[in-house]
């Protein structure tokens, strides 16, 4: 589990990271197979066309040009068509120290190439469009897949990549949301001091919003206070829903708190993502946060109204306690340590 923010200094550092990222150099080596269709080539070129001062793109075409494996780059992207040297080329660059992603027009062609050469390509390093490259939705999904690969491959420079290449922003934001939601689910499960989980979750959610803002190129400004206020409102609603649900099924309190920590954080994160995707309009954020709050309240009401839930509550006691014991013993020691720190920070 990643470190959970326990103070305002840690919270604000997420917003100031953008200044560091603007000066962090990122480099991409793009190799384009000349058998690739013109539209596919255009898609790859457009994605890595950056005006950012901290980015460097080296683009070459093969087999007319012999790829220079001595070029040092953070990542290598190969746009693959029907060439029979793709998997060998990818392996060569990996051995030279570069992470390699193959963006192929056809998965079958890559499998054929791997069989013919005897060199396999890791499945995680292959992305194929699901449909026509001229379809806007297909392009969006493919860009998201490439962006997520970059985020997961080079996490240290993921923010710098998102500032240089806009298609990386949404995948980075989604990665931040998922990571924070998992953290808050853990807090909900293992924090046993009544009320102690909410400050920790709220700080974590506020940090998430600032990190999403940074992914879209927004530095810390007075306007960001409004976003944090929206996070606080969302956190209070999540807490209220969790309490309502726990009152219905006390034996499953640990699971409900964890689930609401995850669902509530995910909902708030998606609200922030949509806000920044729409250009940072504060009215848009208010509307999204409002709909998020309404959805969470509806979810809490649904839990209370489910027919037969009283019988389920009576029957689930022993198994729930057993499951809770398993969760406590299986949770990573680092998570438990982080939560203990959080509880102590809240008490002070």
C-alpha cells in the first residue's frame, strides 16, 4: 500500500509536484513499420507530437532506416504492421535498457512473427486497436491503453509524461483514483477507532484531487480550495451512508466501511476527472459532485430497503466475524502500520 497522507504538508506536495514535473525530461523513441497503414502512422505521430520543452521524441521508419538501438530513451514505441522483425526488434531494445511497447494493427501478425522468430512478446507490452483506427472511439480507447502502459511502466515520470503528451492525462488520473480508492478501502477495513477513518480518508481524497489537477496541468491556485471543499462534502456523505448501512448490518461493518471508502473515493475521483476534462469549469464540478452525492445517498437508502436484509443480518454474524479475522490477518503489515500512524495523528 502506498503511503497515506497524514498532514497538510504531504497534501500540498501533491500540487507542487507539477513544477518539478515541468522540468523533468522525458524521451520517447518511436519506430514506425513502413508496412503500417497511413492512418495508423498518423495516429501514432499525432499522439507523440509535443510542444513541451521537457520532452524529446526520436522518430524513425524501418526497414528503410536501421533502428539505432544505442539511442537512450525512457520508452520505445513500435508501430507494427506486417514486418517479420517486430518481436526481435522489441527484444533488442529491451536488452538495451528501454521499456518497449508494440502498438500493432494485427495481433495475429505479432503472434505469427513471434512463432517465426522464436522470440515471444510479453502480453503486457502489446496493444491492438479493437476496431477501425478511423473510429474516434477506437482511437480514444487505444490512446487510453497506451497512456496507461506509460503510467504503469514509468511511474516516477508519469506526471511529466502527462504534461508532455495529453493522451496520458486521463489514464494517469484513473490510476490515481484506483490507487487512492484501494488505500481508503484499507483504511475503512482496519481503522477500528470510531470516526478516526474519516479524517484520513478525506485527506487522501483531497490529495487525489490535487494530483488529478496536476495531471491536467493545473497548478495549486485559490480556485483549488473549492475543489477541496467539494471533496469534504463528498467525504461527509460517504461517511453518512456507511453509518446508515452499518446500522442495518453491524456484523458487516468492517466490510461496508471498506466498500464505501472505495466507492466514495472512486466517485469523487471521477467527478474531479470530469471537471478537469471539461476545462476546469467550477459550475461543472458542482454539478458532478452534486450528482455523486445524490448517487451515494441513493445507494445508502437502497441498502436499508433491501427485502430480507434483517434475516441476512441475523444469519451472517459468525461468518462475518470469521471473514473479518481473515482480513485483519491478511492485510499487509505496511498497511496496518500506516493506519496506526493515521490514528495517532488524528488523536493528537
